[in-house]
């Protein structure tokens, strides 16, 4: 079980309200990602759910029970932080066993859970090592192991991968996704990295200044962002947001078009401009195009290797079925 509901939950620190009334439903077994810029309230929200902070008003229920008076240790939730403090003088086995020892779990049961968690996390061969003899990714897996053995109703992850290098992050991302499939336990995962959000989530909650801007599956957010904030936040490179009138779209205040939905040509197109920076990634080429007559630089993502380079004239045509229109309040026009 791991169904979590927030009803009109608010949080203030002193006079400052950082979470305005917020409603959210997290289903049992769901992988939910909280994403948003620094300071938007992701960690605060997670800590409210964990019980590490008290809510100012509203209600949180876990599996239908009001959590208000349930202390963190009794909520059945396990939290994994960015800076996971492992005990340096203890073996991996002892580190993983620690919460079970504290809870007075029978030693045979401890061994069973350790064996199972180590297998799920590919740590079986490292159980007798100390944290100092492990890589960053392995250490992070030990921290997750320590959460798994508690057999929580839900896992709460606060940016658990941000201390790892890019390659390790991609590997760990997949391992956590696989772990979720294996355990089928509710996971709430906080990140400011929209790629992590897109690749891991069943459901993404986009936050800005404590407000929920949109909740949806990764592809719902990609295809139908509710406003210009979500449009600009989900997708990389960012969606181009162009003045509607300049783009000849007089019924829209802002026209949005993703870089991957613009075709390029040497000879003809809707817009033309001069290539500024060209980023050749091999798999894709990104162009940042100036002097288009539009106020904004246009970013284009072309598949594969495309030979335009800085200073070249380029013609661009947005795909008509992939245009996003927003009104003067930045809200999507259906
Ligand atoms: N204990 C506290 N006292 C006062 N203000 C706080 C406290 N904790 C957080 N805040 C404020 O609440 C807001 C949300 O902070 P929070 O840590 O939840 O953001 P975040 O989305 O996790 O950001 P980041 O991506 O940088 O970790 C921020 O403006 C922060 O300054
Ligand atoms: Mg945070």
C-alpha cells in the first residue's frame, strides 16, 4: 500500500507561505516526479509528506489515514537524500542492516532482506566492503538498500543522483526505474532535471513557486503543456516561444514550436535567418538562428549531421500540426 493524498495543504515558514493550498493524489505503486526550478518547494513538499516538517494547514492522508499526528518513523515511508550519510566504519551489510537493527527486527529476517536488497541493487559482491571502497554510484545504491529493507509503503527520493557524474546518473536512473518495476512500490522522486522527470515518471508534477502548474504523464506534458512555463520547462532544447503577431498568428499572443518540429532548408521556408552557434552532437545538430526578423533567437534541432555552420543563411519551416498557441496570460489555447 502507498496511496498518498494532499488536501489543501499549505506550508509557511514564519510569514512566508512557500506552499499555497495544494491538492494532489498519488496512487499506490505510481512513480511520481516533482520537478521545478530551485526554490519552488519540491523538498518542502517531500518533507511534509515524510513528516519531517509540519503542515501549516490542510491534510495529508496515507492509505486513507490522516497522517497529521503520525511521526515520521511511523508513516511507513523511506526517504533517500542527495547527501546520503553512510557510516564509514561499517561494512555495506551493516549499513544496510542499520535501520532494521534500530527497529529490533529478528536477525534471520534482517539477513533475508539484505540478501534480497543486495540482489536487486547488484551489491551482492560488495556487502563486506566499507563505503570508502565503493564508487559514488555504489554508495548511492547502499543508501537505497537501506531504504528498501524497511519495506516502506512508499519511497521518497530528494535529488538522489545530483552528486553523481552524468554517465553514472543515466545508469542509476535506469536502475531506479527497474527497481520500481520489481518492487511496484509507490515512489516520489524530486529533481530539477526535466530529463530525469521525463524518463522515470508515470506522473510528473510541475511546480513553480509552490503552485502546481500541471500534473500529467511525460507525453501529456510534452504534447499539451498547459501554459508557457510548462512549455518552456519540459523538453530540451527548450520550446521556442515567439510573439504571435510577429509570427503572423494574430489569434495567439505567443506561438510555441519545439526545436525538433522545425524543418531546415537551404532554399525556402517560413522563416529565414543566420546560424549563430551550431552544436554538432552527432546524433542531432542544434542551431541557434538570429536575424530572423523575430525578437527571439530560434533554436532548431535537426536529426543527424547537418552541414549548416555559423554564418550560413538557413530557412526554417515549423510543422503546422505541432504548433502550440498561448493567450496573453500564457495559458494554452485549445
Ligand atoms: N526552514 C526554512 N525556513 C525558511 N524558509 C525555508 C525553509 N526551508 C525552505 N525554505 C524556503 O522555501 C522555499 C522552497 O524551498 P525548497 O527547499 O522546498 O525548494 P526546492 O524546490 O527543493 O529547491 P532546490 O531545487 O534548490 O532544492 C524556498 O524559497 C526556501 O528558501
Ligand atoms: Mg530541494
